[in-house]
């Protein structure tokens, strides 16, 4: 690193783009050594800013060398600083591997990366390549912003699929998995992802990247999430997702969601998230646009691209609507506060999520933006839709990767340019109220109704497989892991009224040893029984028996057609590219 004599302050990346919080894994930075011509230069951590290091550069020194090691986390939950490697694959996030000088915007700092991959491994990344020789890749010099925005996926079992053959800009799917069989993507799935590329082009009318790379990690031993980048996405899910229909359907919108972020989140970005470096705190007040709108678009792009059928999409929408409509925490916490407190809620425990709320601006964002889409279609008598807003706000002209910040007023103004309405009040009411019910206007005015039936949808079954849970939230009022650990309870629900609490473990049901089917059967049979359901629960060293006065049988959310309204939902999810 070039330097000048005198005081120097170095920073380790703290606020990681897309993670919306100070998630830089500073405790896993070890063996840090600073030298010049072989002589050590002392450093000291700032006593208030833990990601900051102070040095005094001697006279005559114009460059320093910084060496460090990074401890890759074991299997765990979280984002990119959680489990990212196995014996067969790795995801490299550059922000974990470097320091940078304070007081210079990351756009103005140039870095050149050099990477050596294990023997026989292949890799994928959006970072432009200078040269390759054997196992070593030398990348072209880039700004620190571009470097951190361009992770590398590598692995022993690796496959690359061209998603836009012969077209510009190019699009690629890179797959790394813990087994060769897991990389077996079907021709139909390739076709669906090629549809996604076409559908995003039709939706936005422009592209803001030089090329685009999906980095798909298939492993049961890394953290599972999606993380957006301008020219790529870091997408991590279960090993068998491509070859297990339940896992595939449950995670069908992962890639469409993260790709949408290239326009909504990376190119157009809330002003509070468009920070000049990785030390300035991010402000998440517009995450209901950044993530909420992206959630809506990623979900409707799945049926538009044939990754889901329209019915499968509606089944998943019913689950979203029911969860938000019955959330106890909405009585005290506004949706806006879930965005304002995002950096806290991402790390919150799962117990009492019903009362605490979580990062609900994702799923409730889907409901709000669906309602906005339906409203534009109604007010314009079918002449316009949210698609027109997206083209005006995030579309032409096509550019390379750049950032155009926006404010709440910009969103409202651009919506009004498409369809005049009191959009400021529309969003303010939905964001800042403590309504006991979710905004279901998009579903209802879109021609459908939320109802509860005694049989689960296929999407419900898929989600239980994906989450490894037994979800009885709308009957007994609890969700358990497959091993009986109670993940959450519905406040005021039958189980909570009987005294059941989260983070305890069901050991028995009606005098019989617990297993998921025994619990499900007890709920089913409750519809024709006057006896309470008895749960024996293990709470630390103690066992307790709870008698739950529930006789309602099974209850699962569904959407049913309302013939009194036009079916706008089907129009929204229909393919836009023939």
C-alpha cells in the first residue's frame, strides 16, 4: 500500500453492502503484520472504533506491506462471514481479506487481486480477469468498491451454464456443490433461468452491468442466504436444491430476487445506504423499497419465468399474507420500525418472533407493492402497471455499474409521473400504522381472498421440508423443529394460553413419545374430540405437562378466487416475453 510519513489510519470493512449492518467479521482477523522493507511497523486499535487501526509511518517510507490471516467460520447461521467453505467448495468475500486507508472513498481506491485456487478447482466471478496461469488468477485493477462487490465462487464440483448464448451482455450461472450429482441442473431449469434473463430485460428495459454472474453454492454446510452484488449474486442453499422438487420450489425466487437487486438496490439505492466507504453507518429507513420491492419483483418473476406455476406462486403468497396478517407484534411495532432497526433484527433470535417481529419489510413489502401494482392497473383502467414505474425509475438508458441514490420523495414523484395518486399517504399509512391486520388490498382487489382450510398446500409442505419444521401456527399456535424444539408460539394462541413457551422441547404428545406425525395427528383429531391435547415438554432439566384446550383441527392458509373482482393477479404473474 502506498503511504506517506506520519499518522496513518487503516480500516477493516465494517458495514457490508447488502447485509445492512456492521457485520464485518473483525474477530476473525488474525496474524496482522505491517512491515516496510522487512521492518515491523507498530499498530494499535482505536479504543472506540474497533474496526480502526492507527499507525505512525517513519520518515523515508513510501509503501507498506500488510499481511493477515482470516479464520473461516465453521458451519453457522448468518451472512457472508458465516460458514463459507467446505472440503469441496469455497466462497471468497474480498472485504474479509483486506484493510484500506481512512478518509478516501472506496470508489477512489484501486486494488489488484491475485488468487490461487486449489488444484483441480474451477471458479466463477464478475471481477474482470487480467491473466490466468494454472491455479493462479490475476485480476484487473479495480476500485475497492468493485472488488468488494465481486465475490468468487470456487469448487471441485463446478459447472458453468451460459444463460444468454450469443447475446450481449452475457449472463452466466456458476454452480459449486459438495457432490457432482448436486450440480445436475435440468434443461428445463436452464430454460427457466434463460427466461429470467429475458423477463428482467422486459421488466426494466435496460441493464446496468457489463455482464452478470449467478454464484450458486449448493451445500448443507454453509450459511444459506442470498447476497446481491451489482454484476453478480452470492446465492447459497441446500445441496440437493436442484434435484429435490420441494427444496427447488421453496427457494424458487432466490435467484430472481438477487438479480432484481442489480437494478433495485445496487443501481438505484436509498440515499442512506449509498455510503462512501464501509465505516459510515447505513440508514435502513427505505429498506421497504430496497428489499420489499425486490421481494415482490423476485416473487412475480418466478412464475413469469416458469420457475413456479401461477398456482404455486399463489400458494406461497397465501403463506406470506397469513403470516403478516396474524403477526401479534404489528400491534405495537410499525413496519417502518422493522426497517429502521434492521441491523438489530437480522441477528435476533427466532423465539417470540410473533411478538417481536422480524425483518418484516421483506414479506410485507410484497403485500404493499402488490397493492400498489393493482392500484395502478385499476386507476389507469389497465393501461399502466408497476412495470411502467420500474422502467421510469430504474430503466433506460443502459449503463455500466453505477449508483443513483434516491429519497422517499423520489419514489413518490416517479410513481406520480406514471399514475397520479396520493402515494405519500398510501405508503405512510402502511409503514407507520400499528394496524392489527396486514395490507391485503392487492390480493383482494386483485381477485383473490385469503381463507383457511384443513389441508395444507404443496407450498406449505415444501416450506416445512425446507425449514425442517412442523408449522401449527394457525391451529395450536406454535412452530417446532422436527426434533420437537419449539421455535415460536402465537401470543394469545391455544398453546401460549396453556403456558407453552419457545425454546422448550416437546417430548410427548397425548402420552406417546413425540415425533412430527404424532403431533400433526393430534391436531387433526382435535376437531372431533372434547379432550385437550396434552404436551409433555422438556424445559432444561425439568418436564412439564400442558393441556391445550384446542378443538379446531387443521388450519392452513390458501388463496381462493373471488369472482366479483377481475383476476389481476394472474395478469401480473403471466409471462411478459413470448
